[in-house]
């Protein structure tokens, strides 16, 4: 689905109150899933995976199973909030540090006054706090829950508590609150168009260098294994 179709699909999800777990798929997640069976299960059982990363869009095109367009998680979140303005949806923000999540909450509340922002909490909690966190979200009863934690804490946590939370749309948004709060700048449109958003973020956060090393590994794997798949498909 393209962005418009994705938003319409999730609008229907909210109207019918069917809990949906949305993953914004990128190469780093996919590579973690190859090495970690538990995380692979988290990815493969999601209700919806959107092609967030430019690398995913490229890989799909190379494997001759192209997606309509990139559906970036940051943009999808804002599109859903814009739709929420028209329907008076409610939203809850979870993740990032205490100062960042508070600032993001305040900025989004001003940007989308028609959305009812019913709560927020930082992402620095342990397994022992999960019951309290889940109870707070259940009491707020939002239509949208945006979660921003580290990769290994974000998607598995959402999967674990999806049925208990009962929120129609739960979506991991990674570093989106950092950008919304102003801590980081989003890559300019030219970088995004060229599929170089990851590089712009690396310039702002050099400590992500080791994490970014997975990107060439992903590209090589797509080329190597993808060629095998395409050759097999031709033969069959």
C-alpha cells in the first residue's frame, strides 16, 4: 500500500477497534531478524509492516516485488495525527527520555489541537515496571499508541503486550520524538529522496557508526541471495 492507502486502512482499524501492531520495517530490523529467531517471530507476526527504510524499497525493487512507495514511519505518524484531527482520535506517547517525551508531547498537542493527547511516559523503565506502564495506557484508552525505544526493546515489548493494551494502532516510531522535540533535525528532502537519510542521521550521531555497519551487509545479502532467488524463479 502507498501512504494514502495505509492511512485509510488504519483508519478502518480504529473505527472497528481491532488491535493492530504496525512495524516500520528497515534493513537493521531485517538483519536482526535473520540472526535472532525471537525477533524474526516479532517481525513476521506483525499485523502490518510498512517499508520505512529506503533500503527495503530498493531490495523489494531488486527482487522484482516492488512496493508502491516508501512509507516512512515519521511521516505515517504525522499522517495519522492529521487524520486524527478530523475524527478527534486520542493518542498516547511512550518512549525516549523524560525531557524529550515531554517536549514532544507539548509540541504535538499544539500542532494537532484536534487530537486528544491522553498521556505520555518516558521509555526508561524495566520489566518490573511493565505492569504499571500497561495499566496507565489501558486507563488512558488511546486510539493511537506511538512507542519510541531501542530496536530490541521496542518491537518485542509491543508484541508482548499488544493484546493486553487493546489499542487499535500501536506503532514503533524509533527516533521520531528526538526529531519532534528538536534534539535532532530530520534529513532535508534531498537526502530523503536519495535514500541517504541514514547518512544524515549518522552525521548528527556519530556513535551510531557501528550500528550502521549492518547496511552494507544487508545490501550484499540482497544482491547475493536475491540473484539466487531470481535465477530460481526463472528456471521454474
